[in-house]
């Protein structure tokens, strides 16, 4: 995906971007947590495979995965690295939304 395509995806009101890789254990653990947030809270989640989208990952300073970056109206609001349990992730979203 190009940077322009990425920017179009995160230009909504509130978007949570999951930078991941298929080989990453913590990323696999985080995936169902993000699905639950999408289904129960209506959070828009965009998944970016760092192995296929190196330019996007580099642009946003992704050095470790999983990295979650929160965007509001296209602007970067906050960033977290590593697995986050659903309770803490929900609190983080409530705080920043």
C-alpha cells in the first residue's frame, strides 16, 4: 500500500492501525482482541503488514511489533507497542477518543 492509500484509510474520525507481521506471536495474540473491539465497540481497525508495507511502517517509526497507532481525523494521536489486554486497550481508546 502506498503512503497516499494509507493516509486515505486513516482519514476517518477515529482509526486504530495495527502494524503486524504474520510470523509475530504477540501480533497473533492481539488479533482477536482487535476483532472484538471492531465488533463490540465499532472501532475501525486497519491492519498493516510491516513486511509488505515497509515504507508506511518506516514513515511512522515502527521499530517493534505489534505497534498500535491511533489516528483521529487523519492526525496521529498516540502510539503503543506490544501486546495489550482488551481492558487496557478499551481504556486507552476511551481516553483518546
